[in-house]
C-alpha cells in the first residue's frame, strides 16, 4: 500500500485512481468488517480528489451518517464537519468511509459494535483490538492509506498494537475534539493510525492546532514535527520494570528486543517503577464512566437518538434508551451514575480525582530524569473472539495505556515484531505533555533500528 507521504506527491488523477482501487478492495474484503457497512454513493464519490483517509464512526463528516457504532444513532446524519475533517480537506486529504468501533468507543475489542465484529487481518479468529478496531484493521489489511481513531484509554494504541500498525495519541488539547462523539471529555483525543511512524507525524501535523470551537484546545502555536524528524537524537528512555514483569512472555520478549534496539540506536536506558499502578484501572473506570454517563444523557430519544413509541413520557425515555444502547454502554452509564450519586461522590469520584493527580505526579517524577518512557501497549497479543466474557477482564487489557490519558500525555504504539503465532506486538513510547517531537524522534529511531535487525 502506498504511504501517506508518497501519496502527498501524487497528481489528482492518480489519487482518484487509488481511491477507486481501495473501494474495490474494500468491497472484495468485506469479510474483515473494517468499515461499518456498504459505502454510500456519497462516501464513494464526494471527495474524489483528496487522499482517502478512513474515519472512525464517531467523527462527524458533514452529511454522512455517524453512529458511534450504536443502534441508538442509526440514521443520524452529521450536520457539520469535525474540525479534524476540515483540517484534512484543507491539506489535500479527504474522508473515505466509516470504520467500525466498539459502541460509543467503550471497549478493547470492537466486539460491542452494533454492526458486528471486525476481524484481525493477521488471524480471523482474533479481535483487532478496540475501540478503534476498524481503523487499525483497515490500515493493516491495506484497505486504507491511513485512518483516524479516537483514544480515551488506549483505543488508538491498543488496536494498532494488535494489528501491527502505528497508532498515536496526542497530548490532551493538541487536537480539537469538536465534532467527535464525546465519551469521556477529559480523556478523549483524536489521533492517527498509520503504516509507519513518519506518516503518523505527517497526519498528526495536519490534525493538530488550536481550535476556538473546543474549549479544552491548547491555545499554543503548533510547531510541525514532521519537518524536523530526527531519529538520530539521543534520548534518555525509562523502562517501567513492574510493567515488564506483569506482561505475558511473548510481550516481554518483544519488549526486551525493543529495549536492545533502543540501546543500539544510542539511547540511554534507565529503569523505574510505577507505584500502585494496580489502581490505575479503577481510577480510569470511575472517571471515564462518570463523564460518559453525563455525555450519553443526550441520547434520550428527544434531544438525540431514535425514539420508541410509548404511552407515557417516562416509558418512552426508558424504552428508547433500553433498546438503543448495548449491554456494555448500559453497564457504564449505571456505573457512572452510581459514582456521581450524592451518597458516593466523595468515596469514588473525588477519590479517583485524587488518584489521577497521584498518577500525574509519578509521571512528572520519572520525566525529571527521562525524555521518554517505554512500556508494552497491552499485556498480551490479540485475543480470540468471545474470550473475555467477564467485563473486568476486558478492562485489564488497558492497564498500560490508560494512565497516559489520565495524565494527558502523548503516546505512540510502534510494532515490535510478531510472536510465534504470527501475531503483532507493539511497544509504547510516552513523552512529556507537548513533547511530540521527542516522541516521534524516539519512535522513528526504534522503527529504523528494528528494521535493520
Ligand atoms: N478500552 C477502554 C475503554 O473501554 C478505552 C477505550 C477508548 O480509548 N476509547 O474505556
């Protein structure tokens, strides 16, 4: 598949031809389920001259259906473009098709989508990761040059790791959330899923920058990273020892190879530990569900979402939401409502906010000595469909990715190689807030060194 960098040099006729080829390929390989449904005429022909980029089904493209993978939004047409879509259009890129995702971005496997599952292109019996599983599968299967995903607790990085592509989550506030279906507003960020690190930097540069339409957007000038990529920069990189100890054998082995590659590239490796990281999951799931319960209250069949017909108003609210939402989304709304209820607010929500600060401080302490942190992306490679029936077990697959969102930091998932079952395994680099340049430089040196092996 042609890279984003290469496609930026092509004349418009060739781009249109690539788009046509991709559309043929997508139809032929519908079995993967990377895209949510048959592409509409509008999705096919509206933007023939822009470099086609696959879009997660929670990012609005004016006039296109957008559903967040949910039943409740079936038939909902986006009334405006998300800021990231306008930025793409201004830079010669264009949306192409909606990719599958866990309902309202809640999940780590893309199994909770209303549209059904997406298959991991490396092994059809396994999940592509989630929640941006469709975007990662599309890039990995050669069904997209690059894709947009959203990351609240790992939903870009973890599917990228499971599918063997690069996925990057920007510093909180770097990329506008205007036009992104909100899951947990203090954690959500849109970011690129690409075939390589340089493409991720190029797409990130296009997406990033201040947006007055998003009140949490950082009001600072965006310095382009893709123009200054320097894989020869020597950095100090901290490895989190207790994370390595907890990961599965194949992940640990690939991580060791990654550490060796980073050393060989001339970086200095130091070892650190995260104290009490076992509470990260609890902290995340209290905060994320609290925010989600508030954000999803708008889908009530009156303001947004499909309405059922009932005798009374109360019944209508109840049945619209009961029929519209899937099981995992309901679980999270209940959990979020519970932790915010007046009797439990201090015990759960306030406690989680304190824990969030503690996590942020731990990162700051490590970043006094290190430029980057290197960790696994997920504790295992891609798992089989239906293998995580207990929701808590599913939540554990986010153990290495969520703390970064809680601290607002940027992170990138880089393929480290495959295990002996042929499944990709990714490594994660984390940088200080707004130090995306270091992040991409380090990631590029890791990618280059591993390719030389
Ligand atoms: N798997 C995590 C969750 O279910 C992260 C999802 C995400 O990043 N959108 O909340």
